[in-house]
C-alpha cells in the first residue's frame, strides 16, 4: 500500500500541454499504468479526495485534486 504522497510521474497540471481542458485533468493509474482523464470541479473545494475505480483495470485509486491560489489544478492518485 502506497501512502498519500505525490508522485510527480502521475501528476498533471492544467497548464501542462497534456491537459485537455480547464475542466479536465489526468492521472496515471498506479496499478495499470494507464493515463486516466477525469473531470475536475473547483466548486468541490480547494482540496478534494475521493476513491474511483480505474476504468481500464478496475483497481480502486484514491484521487487527489488540489487547486493552487491561481485556480490551477494538481491531480495525482495512488492505490487504495
């Protein structure tokens, strides 16, 4: 089990060229290694955490979304 620490390889910032839109971001599944695109919603608070099954390998991931002072999201995940 991995602790809730940021993994730079699985982090995408909205300003990153890989980011799709302002309301989407991605993380890399810790189990299967797939890049997963998720919707993000700043109205949920500046720091969000929830569990979601990977749509590719079905393993549960704890998703972390944090918004900086400029509203830019930082997203990462680890296995539940």
